[in-house]
C-alpha cells in the first residue's frame, strides 16, 4: 500500500513511478557547468583590473585635485571682488580683455566648450597642452564673479584633455582616445558640480545624443567617485543647491508640472535661437575684441538685473550657485522671475556667445528655476518641487540629457522629487526634439512628413 502510494506520488510529481535522480543530476551538472558555452573571460578581468582601474583612479585623483584648486581660487578671488560691488561690474571687462588675447592664441578655448569637446572627441588629435593651460586660467577668472556662466563647460573641456594625456601616458592607443577623454570629462565635471553619477551620465548622453553608450560607464563612475571624494576632502561635501525645507508634491499638481515642461521647452527654444544668432553676429568683430565687445554690451543688463532683484548672488552665480537655492525657497515676484529669465538669456548670449569661457548649464538651471518659481505661485507649498523640476526640465531640453538631468539635480540638491521631475523632464525633452544648445549633437529621430506618409501607406498595405 505504501509502495503504491509512493509510486502514485512520484508519478504525479515527475510523470514516472521510478525517477532516476542521480543520473538526472549528473546530466544537469554536465550540461550546465562542464559543457555550458558561458565561460569566465579572465583576460578581460585582468585587463580591467590591471589597466582601466588604475587609470580611472589616477584620473579621479588628478581631476579632483585640479578641481579643488579651481574652486579654491574662484572662491578667494570672489571674496576680494565682493568687498566692493562696483568691482563686480569692472572685473568682467578686464577678464574679457584677457580672454580676447587668450582666444587669439588658441581659438578653440572660447565659449562654452562642450560643443567643441563633443566634436573633438570624434577626431584623432589630442587637445594642445597650451590650450588646456589657457582654458584653465581664463576659466578661473570668469567663474570668480561678474558673469553668469556654468562650471561644466570649462570642466568638460579640461577633463577631456586630462583624460587623453593621462591615457596616453598609461599606454592606451588612439583607438581609446574618445573613451579616455569622456572619462576625464565626466570625472572633472562630477567634482566641480558635486554630482558624480549625474555628470557621468551627462557625459555619455552628450557624446551620442539619443544613443546611450555604456562602454565607458564603469571606469567613468570609478573616476568620478574618486574625483568627487578627492574634491570633498579638500573643499567639503555640502550640497550646491542648499535647501532648508523638504520638497513636497501632490497628484493635483502633476498637470501643472507637465504644462511647465511645455513652457520650458518653448523658452529654451527661444534661448537657443538668441544664443546661436548672437554667436554668429560675434564673427563680424575681430577675434580678440569679441569677448570685450560682448561683455561691454552685457554690463547694462547685468546692472539692471542687480538693481531690479537686489540680489547680489546673481553676480556670483558660478561661485556658489546660491541664486538657485534662493529661487527654490523664496517666492520671487512674477515680474522679477521674468526679468531674471530675460536678462539671463541676453547676458549669456552676449558673453558666452561672444567667446567668454563658461558653461551653459548654470544659465539653463537659472531659467528653469525661475519658471518653476512662477508656477510655484499656484502651489506655494510646493515651491521647492516646482523649481527643482523646472531645473531638470530646462537641462533636458537644452542638452538632450534627460536621465542626467534627473540624477544631477537630485545629487546637487540632496532632495528627491524624481516622479514630478520625470514628468517635467519627459515633457520638455519630447517637446524639444530638433534643436540643441550644444553644437555637434545630432537628432537620430529626425524625419519628414514624406517619410511619415510612406510609412503609413506601407502599414495600410500590410494590413490589407
């Protein structure tokens, strides 16, 4: 009776009354362990641990130390300038004259830097050491005050050069040049913006727009974290966007967040047109005079911005980015927000567009934060959420880096508004296909009505 019960149970479970466990387990072991096609790639592991890992650590330490030096000099020069407000309006003119002579020596160092860097990564040549030195000097001078310019432009360019030359010293061939430069760019930017993960993703999304490339991801993350830790050791690890109140949000605000994404896409589109238009207007003037003329034209707008808002932090935006914290936590008047947006567009188009060294991320974040501040009037309790989401949406629309925008703003603020920010980012990103603030970015989704019609006709025929 017991035997019959056992046989029936085995038959029910295994389909046979006498399962051969030992032979079955032996066959599984042979098929899945001994004869399985998946093998451990020992050579690749050794190559990564022996070459890529030491290189990533070396890049991280190098960029972290240089970034710390840049930040130290920027902060201390600004302390001297801020002792007299008038200096913050005179100083930019002096920097513009120096920048003009530097650009005459090496034309490639002018302007935001990222557009040139993207194109350079696709070339076979290395950045000149002379150009790197000049870029470093004029970047420190520019970021010290009087300009609305981001840190990521100079850091991306300098990081590319450091990555290329350190990689060359490590014995990497030219076939790795693009990857080496990208790792350096991500590491340097991660330190100066205190956003190692976001900056790494930012660099990879920038290199191949709409076509994410994972190859440099692991060594870049290692380099960025080491760079950030090195920078934090010397300069501290406080957040760039300092928030005293936590961001909150509710479902009823989501439609307004989506609407804000559309508005931001339109404003960034206008900014893109104005910036590139004035950048081409600058070609009318002699190379060494462009930065001086553009800066001179921007001073009245900078002065008007300061007088209207009575916010000195706008004159020191690259130094500590306090203007972003102010917009995130203080309810500015709608007219003040409009003035900030308009003046930021004009001032940066006349300075960065005319050759002043600096990045476009900070101006874009200021515009996004100001628009978020406007929408924050509808939901005053959710002001922080709207401004952070506005920053992310503006960055995604301008640079075509949606994932990096979400991660970077989260790292810079040490706050979590991922869900509402994602809604704003997706909206602005999809609404902004076809244009970019940076040169060298191509839209792989580009199409035409003719393509759409032929696709539709084919689908109808297939259906019939």
